């Protein structure tokens, strides 16, 4: 572990302040559900059902394999929802920028906008940046609610991979569509076939990786600039004892990019100085730290554990 993080964790311990590590030490692990000692299902209120013996099933008849597949599928649907929804928010921001309704935001990487437009068959010739951006934003938003067909970005995958997805019926129809489908089929009384459940989970994961998350990356590049190698600093040592320290956190870059701009505002710096600070120190935590570091070179103070 990073020495600066170690020092602060030891100090927190001396002061009796809880951390994720002390909580983990105190946490009594659930005695089932680890995969070694059985499986637990809480998908309906006839349960929780605890499957600890060979051949045992849940009250609804779900086997150990079905419960394991359902639990994994639901975790995938939840993760896909969290990351893809981030992409949706960025598409809304791009739409607002294109309409002139998002003061402070701009299209910083026009070349990337043109590249994305070409990949999703949006014409660019003779059109304004805002017109193309509006179409790209609407295309992205349409991919979330699409009910049939397949996601447009799938064709960006290597041909062999794309054809394998088609052959195995793993091509996601729409980003939200697959998340809902997984939540539906893992509900009590629906899909009991673990292989079939896992195929739905894979479609959902591809819908995130080649849909929501990929749109999030591409639109972030369009709005905030495509990352390039930068020199920066990492760990709690980036905090300053004589400045106002602000840490940006969370996985949505829409707000943090504005905070990066705000801390450079001379009026705010003067205000901090008027209160006795030497200035404003901005750093990031976790995935937002990664966002603002790779695009703006802002230092990272660490992650959510330390
Ligand atoms: S879905 Fe089936 S296995 Fe799960 S809690 Fe309900 S009855 Fe039990």
C-alpha cells in the first residue's frame, strides 16, 4: 500500500476514527453465499432461501446453479446500469451544449465528434458542429431505449468477435433493454435455466461495454478533450496544509470539469486568500480523479478506501 495512505490510516486508528479497513476487520462474514458453503437467494419474500446441501432447491424450485447465475446476472445488471447511466447523462449534456443551453460547457474535441459521427453514420459534410453534436447526442440517447436490432457500436468490434456475438445470440438490442431483460428473467418464476440466464447477463454486459460505457467515454472526449499523456502526482501528499483543499469525487465528470474551471477563477482564489489561505488546491478521488487527471492533469489524492 502507498506509504502516505498507510501513515494516514495508522493516524486514523490512533484517533479512533473508523475506516473501511477497521470496519472490514469487525465485519462478521455471512456464513453462506461465499460459494464454498452454499448460496443465498433473496429475490423474493418467500426467502431468503439458503441452499447448503446437494440437491436442495429454493422454495420456488431454483437450484444452486440457477441461484448462482441469477445473483451474478443481477450484479452485472446493476453495474451496467450504473456505468451506462453515466453515459446517458453525458449524452444529455452534449444535447444541451448543442442547443446552446449549457453555459460553461463546450465541444472541445471537434475531431473526435467528427470521428464518432462517422462511426454511427451521421453525415458531417457542410454541417455545423452543433448540428452534428445534436444528432450524435440523439443517436446515443436512442441506443438506450432501442427495443430491437443491435447497438450501433457493435460493428466497431473485430469482425470475428462481432460474428461470434451474432452466432451465439449475444448482441444487445438496446442498453436499457438488456438491463430490464436481466432483471426480468432473474425474478422469481421466470428463467430457471442458468445457461440461459448467463447469456442474458453477457448481453447486458456487452450492452454496457459496447454501449453505455463506450458512449460515456466518447462523449467525455468530445466535451472535455481526448486524454493524452500528462505528468501529475498521486497520493494524499497532494493536499496542501495552507490552501483550501477541494476533492472531486463520484463517477460523473459533468460537475467535476466545472469545478476544475471554477478553482482557476481569480475571484475565487482571491476570496480564499481573503480568508487566510494561500490558494485553492484541487485533487480527485477514485474514478473522477482518473477523469480529471487524464484530461486536465489534476492530481489524485487516492481512491475511496484511502
Ligand atoms: S426466488 Fe426462489 S430461491 Fe429465491 S428467495 Fe424466492 S423462493 Fe427462494
